């Protein structure tokens, strides 16, 4: 008679990092709403692409104007493997792909993108139309 | 506790009053009919302090505009027409709801027969969405432009709204071999002098034989599957926003300050 095999998994399985790029993006999406009284909202849409263990997670960071029939502007897309870093960021407006090797680099890059003339122009145009 | 506020604002620019009510009653879902100002203006008033509220527009232009204290991603439009919006409310760690909001044709433009004939169609749409959702935890809220006692509201093939919780808790009734689900309509208890509040939500009088004066066109109906979450006195007809009275000395809605309808406040213990 066979005996029951106990769980062979270690009991202390836990996330390897406290903050994922996805968590950072979601927090920033929420902060856009706070900064614009929710006239504009940030949105993060995640997809998985590729095959087998080479699959990558792709996070689209969008700006949505709910009162403009949910007009959605894709600002950039972040992609990474299971290990999170390095990650690639591709600005939809151009500049090509930038590779970032750590959370610190990622946050600095986001700060730069959010403050860029291009992002300010998009947000300004959306706010003007929302409030007209 | 989830708190809903519905108000037919009669196209008045009363965003300030709306925002005061939302703050005062800690409303989670705000539904407005006959908005006289844009959704953006309402949103800016609601978020004048902290940006708690979101605009949750329908996919098609609909007679009721919705604002939520939670992300509109949790309030997915399922069925929409010019007058009706049925949404699936999927808040985390809470039972899913169907929220049906509407502003139905007025007695000024539709005969009572035409109004009554529209209700079986509405009831079918509701049942269809309940089948798609796989449950009947449905909350109906809006300005139906008929009173709770009218045929479309009471008839089995209409909304089948029962005047007591006990009657509604039967769940369904069979008429001529067909099974019709019930709604609990707590608005019945708000007519007349003994309701503790105003005698209706809307006042209308003219020189003819039969006049009811007070009407309750603004209503909340609850499916029996939601009764377990429904407090004993779930609906309040609001007559005051902060220190601003919304009614005149006669008790009727004061249109010089607010709307010709009183707002409805509804709570669910979810």
C-alpha cells in the first residue's frame, strides 16, 4: 500500500521583490487620476507574448479620457522576462527601445517621460477637449 | 455598506448640491438623470477635495450618467439603450450585482397605455441580462415616470414589483403557466403622511377629476436574491443638502433651489 507523499515544496515561498514594474506602473496610473481630478486616468494593460520560457510580459501604459468616449492614448509599452530586469521601454511616439537595468533606472526614466514636452502636450490637449 | 444616490436634476446647474449630498452621505455610486451640466463639471465638483470619484460613462449615450467612488472598470456596461443602462458591478470580495439604471418616457409625451406596454420589454431585457450574468442580484434604480401601483410596475409580465419584502421573497409567481420573477419595491412605503418623509418624490397637480398630487416616479427595486443585503428601511427620500432645504414650506420640491424631483438615497449592506 502506498503512503501519501507530503508536500515537497519549501514552506517559505515568497515574492522575490517587493515592487514589480507592473506595481510601479499601476501606482503611476492612479497618480495621473489624482493629478487631473480623474478627468484623465492612467490605465495599464498587460499581455503575455512569446513562447515557452522565453515568454515576456508586456505592459501598455495608456492615458484614458473617460468623458471623451474613453479616448485612449498609448504612451509607452514596457516589456520584460520573468526576472523583471532588465526591461525594455518603447515610447509610442518614437525614440526606439530603451533598456533599463534596475528599479532605480526605471523610476528615473518614468519621471523623465511624464515630464517630457510630448507627454505634457498630449495631456494638455486631452484636458482642453475634456473641459471644452 | 454600499450607498447609491439617484437624482433627476431637471437640467438644473446644481453640481454644488449634488457634491454636497455625495459628501454628506458618503455616496459610492451617483446616478443622475436630466443633467443640466456636463459630466466633467460634476466630476470637478465631486473631486474638488480629494480625487475620489470617477466618471463611468456608458458606451452609448444614455439618459442616466454615472459616477463612482471606485474604478469604473468594476462597472461594466452590459446592455444599453437611449434610456436604460444595465451594468455588471464586480467589486472585489463582494458578490457581483447587476445595476439597472433608467429614465423612462414621461407622461407628458407617452400615454399610460404606452408606458405600461414598455414594461414587459424592459422585464425581458433584465431577465436576459440576469441569464447572461448567471445570477439575479439585480438592483433597479431610476426615474420610471410611473407610480409603483401602475400596471407596468405591478403586473407579472412587467416589473412585478411587490409592496412588501415578504411578498417579494416568494421569488416568483406563476400566471397562466408562466413563471415571473418578483422585485421588492420599497417605494410603496413612502406614500402619504405616515412615511416619515415627504409624501412622494414629485408633485403634480391640475384641474381634473382624478389627481394624486404626490407621485413616486423615482424608484429603487430589488430582486429577492439581494434582500439579504437590504436594510429594513433601505431608501430615503432626501429633502435637505447640508443646510440647504430642497423643499418649500408646502413640502413640495423647491425648484428655485434644486430640482422638481427629490433625490433618492439607497443603501445595501455589501
